[in-house]
C-alpha cells in the first residue's frame, strides 16, 4: 500500500475549511478537524480565503469537495445509527487522521480500533497527544501493512474481540491496495459475526483501467499512471456479487448524485459531481 501520512491529511483539510461556512450551509460539522492537523498545515489554510480554496480544489479535481464531504457525512450518519445498539465495536481500516472516534458521542461508549500504516498511526498518535493530551481510553491505534499483514491477527494482538458485532469503516482505501490486498481484507471481513456493518468506498474499475475518464484525466495521469497510487477498482454492477461471496449483503449502494441530494442540496450550494467514486453500506449475514 502506497498511501503515506501526508496524503491522509487532504480530506481532513477539506473538512476543516468547511467549518468556515455558516452551519446552515455546511455539509459536515467537525470542530476537531482543524485542531488535529499539523500546525504548518493549519497556517497554510489561514493564508487563503475559504471560497478560493474550494474553487482551486474543484478546478484541479472537479467534484472532489462534495464527494469527500458527502461520503464522510454519510458514514457518520450510519455509524451513529449503528452505535445505538446494532454493533458493539468499531474498526476503522485506513483511519488516517479521521476524527470520528473523538467527536461522535455515540462512539464514546464503544471500543474503537483505528488501523493504518505505521507512519500514519505515529502521526495520529502525535497529534492526539498535542490536541487531547492522550489517546482516549476507548481508542486503540493499530499499525498495519494491509498488503502484507493479516488484519485479523494484527487486530487480535491489539485486543480486538472478533466475536463482537463490528462496524467496519473502509473509506478512501481500496483503490490504494492491490487486488490481493483487497481480497485479504475481505477474507478477514468474511469472519465477522452476523449483524456487523461495513461502509466502504471504491473507485470505478473502468477508470482505473483507463477505459473511461469521466472528465478526470488529471487524476488518472497523476494517481494511476504517474504515481501508480491507485491500483484497484470495481464495476458497480458486480459489487453485490463480490460482497455476497464473502457473506455480506448490500443495504445501500450510492453515487455522488444521490449523496448530494441528501447533503448538498439542503445547503443551497452548487458543487460538481464526482462520478468515479461510489459508496457502499452492507450487512454481514
């Protein structure tokens, strides 16, 4: 897996900038996002006007602003809902510098495992110590290499109880893995107890394969061709069968337009579509 600590900051930067919008026009609220970012990153944010930063981001990668914020808002909603009694613990696969475990009240009473590359975990621990003074007792930070280590074994060695109904978050990760890495994670997820939940995002396979660009040639050239960062994609019509093979049933399978109808339209803002990424919510049978 090639994602680094630095690349994991970008979504949180967007969330932090979003807090400059009035609450009534804000897609997501997160009062911890700006504080958890490194000081140098926060300083750069202050040098640019809010609207200009959104326009620059959208010009380079059309639709990314609404796409990332909407997927985060959706996962927050499903996670808070499930934490009300459907699940007993949370595992965030590729947590980066995400703040859910520290700002969603529903998670304060559940054990949360944040799993990521060692450099990302070290960066997260450092920021939490500076912002909160500690890693909260209900959170366990777990370093892993998804392409080379067994998530089940690594989590078990860090206190995760596999028999507990779990909410798994797999946000913005699958495209960075090899197919072998994705399937190894799915092998682990196949062992989850019935009633567990999975919220994950994926990039369309025809985009990763260079067959259709959807107006995102810049991303393809930068992340697929040049950087070779994005390596895995899925065909939307095959997602249900793929998950079924591991014992999971799709509850919702959404594109950006559907998410925007829920979370962007009520704000009155106009944001471009992000057609290459989709959101899936599933239940373990």
